């Protein structure tokens, strides 16, 4: 309390009028949540940076491709260099679904440079690709605001694709 009173006095000396004081402890975490809550309450609404419904300036296809690529690279180290590219071929809302149970189909091609890399991405009996698909699908569903997703990933070899300017 003495320290807060001292800070209040010093603030007044330099022309600062504090809205309120919230003692916190970074060591124990005491009142950190309360401080965040109070800070948010004092923030003014800023300008709109994106149109309603847009969470990023990146096109949806790019964001989805990056989520798939990230899932494919997760857990591999030296055995798979970062020569993976993902292209989203199609995003389509399935038409034969009731409005209360929507489903979005996402079809993507995952490109590697060699057959050995393809085998690593797919894994034994498709086990690794299934993990990649599950992780990426969950992230894509969050990106699409909770809409369920059917994700179809095809692994393809495009020899030396990094050297191709296309």
C-alpha cells in the first residue's frame, strides 16, 4: 500500500493521474488476470483492420496450405528436409448437407521432391499421413469457425520443384 501511495504521488508530480492501481506478482501470478481485465476495460476500440469474417489478409487457400505443411513437418527432423509444398486444389461446401450440419470438403496436394520423402510423409500403412490429416483438419476447422471439414490430402512427387520457377 505504501509503495502504491508513493507511485501515485510521483505520478501527480509529473502530471500523471492513474486510473487505478492493481498490485500484481509476476512470481506467483497473483492478480495478473485482474490486471489484464482492467487494462482491457480501459482500451478504446481501434479501427477495423479486416472486413467482417476475415481473420487474416492471407487468402483462405494459403492459410489452409500452411496449416497442412506445418502438420506435415511436425515431428520430423533430419529425415525430411523442408522441401514440402502444399497446394489447396479445392474448397467446397458440401451441398447435400442440412443447414444445421454443414461440411466443407478440402482437397490438397502435398508435393515432395523424391519418392523417399513421399514414403516418410505417408508413413507405414498411411499412419503418418493420417496423423498429419487429423492435426491439420482440427486447425482448419478452427480457421473456418468450427465448420466440420473433410480433408483429402494427396502426396505427390514433383522432382526438383524448388528449382522450377512455376
